[in-house]
């Protein structure tokens, strides 16, 4: 079963993907899909606005390059500010998901 990403989590997932490697947008989407075992799918209509937003905030940087299939593509990298932001977002997510799990597992 594939599902859309919860509102507010896309930026965190993109930052996490970029913490593992710099890549282009399609690569980010594929990375998230692969790590979630095909549960999460990121559509381009959500991904590219998120990347632009993260770039404006200084959390990612971008430069043009050539993709594996010799096409011009924008490659994204995590900045130092992005790495710091990801650390905080990860802590917040752990706290939030643990609280949801407590509520859902209550009798």
C-alpha cells in the first residue's frame, strides 16, 4: 500500500535523504520510496516546491550538473544549517511519534 506523506513531514524526509547523499529531485524521491519499502511516494508537484522552500531557507544548496542519463539536472546538498535543522526535526518527530503511539496503544 502506498501513501502520501503526512503534511509537515516532507521537508524532514527530504533533509534526511540529502544527509545521506547529494542528489537531484528524482533521486530524492526514489531514495525515500526505497527506504520506506515503497510505502511513501513523493510526487513532483510536492517535491519541487519543498526543495525551493528549503533552498530559500538556506537549508539546502543547489547547483546544476549532469544526471546519470546525461540530462541536465539540479543537484541538491544539505547545508550546515540544514543538518542542524534536521537534528532538531528528528528529535521533535521522535517525541511526537512516541506520543501518538502511546495514545494508539492505550486500552
